[in-house]
């Protein structure tokens, strides 16, 4: 958390995050043109944001693209903000961003656990419900098999569906996903979700990539991932569920 607060303390680095929020997945050349400083200066700020986990870098051919990773900010919110704020204030974070085709969102988080335990938490339906807004995910997790997402309170109606594309336990899982909880998200069609697990010392680095989204896709499709990953970390490290608005969305049903 110290590195995150230090990174956010500088106005230039906050502007870089704003720029990536406006248009994610930008190259160094594109970002450099937005600031009145040298390429070295921009690179130095980006490096500090990357070290703080606020920016994730992915190589595409000869270019390095920079993606905003809001998960550390979500963790700050869960620890210091949500317990003081009224539940509906979380809706203030529901801001839309229009991105270039293809739309791709990358999220990264470190969790103190083993790859095997993390894999189980991702693929076990009952465990998934503890941090996935109460929704269970069902599949036999073999290539070509169907994936279904539902909630006990939904009377059997599916909230999502997909197909398993790649399975390499406990390292990599890829599946398609189509949201079904409303007509507006149904029209978005299928996108792709990739879970990548890498052991780092006594922890795991989990990278979640949600791509194959149309330009300007409904932010309901990807906006919940920071809260879901934050809940996953909390569950595996403490055995507790987050008391955030999202985790309580079915509490009265």
C-alpha cells in the first residue's frame, strides 16, 4: 500500500492514470505525446506506476502497451473507504470509458496462497460465490465444455454463459463469457476471459485479461472485476467475505 500511495502522490502519475482510464492499452509513444516532458521522464513515471501495480505492461509485437490496473485502488477503497461510506456511494465509480478497438482490460493482483488453492477458488462453484456477488460458476472445466453462471436467488435463470477454451491447471484458464442478466448486456455477445496464475515466492500473481470486447462495450461486463478480485484475495488470505455493496447485493432476498 505504501508504494500505491507514493505513486498516487505525484500529479503527473495521476494524469497518466487518467489518460489510461480515458484510453487503455496505450504505447509509450502515444502517452509521450500527451505530456510536456521527455520520453525518459514519462518512462520513469510509468515504471513507478508499474512497480506499484497500478499499470500492467503487455507486449504486442514490437510495442509495449500500458493498461490501467484499478485493483490496488479497489483494495484501498475496501480497506479505508467502504466501511465509512454509505452503500450507494459505490455507484459513483460506475464511469464509462470509450476505448479503441479491440477493447481489452487487464487486471493484476498478488494473493498470499498456493497456485493449487487459487485454482480451486476460481473453479469451485461454491467458493466462487463467496466473492463473485453470490453467483456460482458451473463447468466440468474441460476444453469445449459449457460454462454457466447463476445465483440461487435467480430461480434458475442464468446470469452468464460461455465455453471453456483452454485448461492448464493450476496455471492458465481461458473461457468465453456472455452476460445474460439484462437485455443491454445480452446484446454485447461473447467476450473472452483469461486467468493466469504465476507463483512468486510465497504468493501468487493473478493476471486476469478480459478481451474481445467491442469498442465502447457496456462497462457492466468488466467493471466488477476489481471488486471480484479484491474479494478473492480477502477470502483466500483471511477466510472472510467482503462487506461491500456488491457482496451484499442479494442479502435481502
